[in-house]
C-alpha cells in the first residue's frame, strides 16, 4: 500500500535518504518493496497492480490448473438496494445463495484439486471462504444471516462458520475464495468517486482483492461502481477482461 508522511521508522529512514539505485528506478518510492508476488493468481494480482503498484509487481504464482472449470474473477450483479445504515439484505441473500449453490461444485471441481485430497468436508469448504465488506453494519448482518442459514463456528456459536469482516479487520488474512460485498446500489449512481472504497487512496480495494488466493467474487450494482476513473472501475475492468479471455 502507498503511504505518505513520516508515519513509521521506515518512512523516517527513507525521508533522510535521496539516493536511489539507477538500475532500479521505481515510482514506488518510500518503503522497501517486495515486487515478487506468490500468494494470488495473476488476474487477481493485476487489479491491485494497476490501482496501487504502478504495474511494477511481478505475479509469480504458478497456475497449475489452466484447464480449470472455475473462474478466478467473478462479478455477481444485482440491483438490491441498501438502507440508510449501509446494510443491503438483498445482497446478503445473494451471497448466501451463491455459497450454498456452489458448494458441491467447488468441493468437487475446485478444492479437491487445489488441496490435492479426496475427502473435502462442508467445514473445509466454508473455511476456504472469506467475506469482506466496507461497512460494519453489513458485516453484522452477514454474520447473523450466515449463522441462521449456513451455521456457526464450531467453537463459538456467536460467530459464523465463514469468516466475515471489514477490510481493516481482514488485513493480514487470506482465503482461497474471497467475496466482496460492496453494498452500494443504484441510488448511488453518478457518485462513484464518493463511494467509501473510492476515496483518496486505493488501500481498501487493494487489501480486499489480495486476500483472495484463488477466486475473487464481487457482488454489486454495475452502474454504480463501474466508473472507469475510480478504483472500483478498474476492478470491474479487469473482471470483464478476464471474462472475455476465459
């Protein structure tokens, strides 16, 4: 992520040095950067690469499954409306339906292959999924509905079997499948620049996307979040381009 200002010891050290190696010029000045990326599939990394890293990150994760039946990038479009407290129950229901409907297919065609084992349980499947949303109220609603319709964590009945969190809570975590619940609806059309995850820095979308190792699924309203001059618009562009070559 890009940061500005002397916020930590690395920033302070860099601010006192004005020497950069001539063979390694980079727009990503200000920190020590690890440009080789091994966690996420290439189409996932390239979203982050464009919005955050000036296309200087090198995706190096080997794609062993070029004949795969699943898509690495998905956009599930809908027109469900959010309420005044930034909750979108329609989107929550779409997400839960997606998870339930894809369970058998993802277990047999996806998880058995990437985990290289025959016995994949329902719990394995749910543990492979993470759900990220920008809003605390949507997080709470997702947790409640998942507990009611799918199940709770075996060690804590107040927590859903699928990990749900805001972007900030998910930093440092990863899952094979990440679902991003964008919440916004057509009421917010023409205001794409003002959406929570499109303001100022791209960190929110960058973190959300790169939590996914194998599959990233976006839920949202296309007309609202597809503005090409926004971070979410770049995300949509990459998903659409991937769909065309898939």
